[in-house]
């Protein structure tokens, strides 16, 4: 049995066609005023210069994310940075597999703990 076409779609089309385009355009206008004189909002004097000029001078201290890393960590970061796209995808897949295995082991240990009743609450005086 074939379904009857609904008349709602044609009614919606005529309703949207009744709205003038100028009303839609006016509803999208924003009357917000931006204060372009503030140096905090617009610090760049010449647009695009910050892309070519270094943000830090060589005499500054290393970034905060770099403070706790060992030399081995930095070597590993450089190795990851030198990988091709395919190599990086393979590393991500390895990490995914390791995370999956850890999830399976955690599920086993949680089930084991439930059967050994180590998660039950005991009333302690």
C-alpha cells in the first residue's frame, strides 16, 4: 500500500515563501559596536605580522608545559614530530589498542572485586 503524500510540506513551503527576504536579512543584522581603540582587544598594529615574527625571544625561559619533561621525553616528542601522516596514524592506533586492553583488564578486575565482595560497605564504629 503506497503512502499518501502529506500536505504539510507544501503548506510549509508556502509559509516560508510568504516571508519577505528583507525581513530575514534584517533579522540577521547585528548592531553590536566593537571598540577598536582598545589595545587589549586589538593588539596587532599591522595585521599578519605576528605570523612571521617570533612570539618569544630566545632569551626567554622555556614554556610551562616543557618544565617537567626529561631528555627522553623530548626525544620522543621529536620522533613523533618527524613521523609521516601514516606513521602518526599507526602510533595513534597503537595507543588505542593499549587503551582498549587496559579497559578490558580493568573490567576483569572490577568483576573480580565484585565477586570477592571487596566493594561492600561495612559499618565501622
